[in-house]
C-alpha cells in the first residue's frame, strides 16, 4: 500500500520516530491498516543540499539544529 518517502536534513532518532508515527496515524485515520504503511526517511547532510548555487551548510550555517 502507501510508501511515503521524506527527503530532509539530518534529524535525531526521536524526531524521526515521531514523524513516522504521525504520518502512519494519518493513513490509519483514513482506514488503511498501519501494517500497510511504509515511511522511508532520507536525511541528507547540508553539504549535499543546495539552493541558488549555494550549499545549505553555508546558507544556513547559523540555523539551530
């Protein structure tokens, strides 16, 4: 059934667990069994992301993570 893929900056395990649970809850609320819901999180370091020709590790260097 549904496979949800999330592309994000790095985050801690607790945050990932919370996101997986909440996304699964959305689908179970629609009548889809939780066993059928798969969530895949791809967390990519900021030096591998870029916008407007600038790496996010530089663009957001002051961002609290």
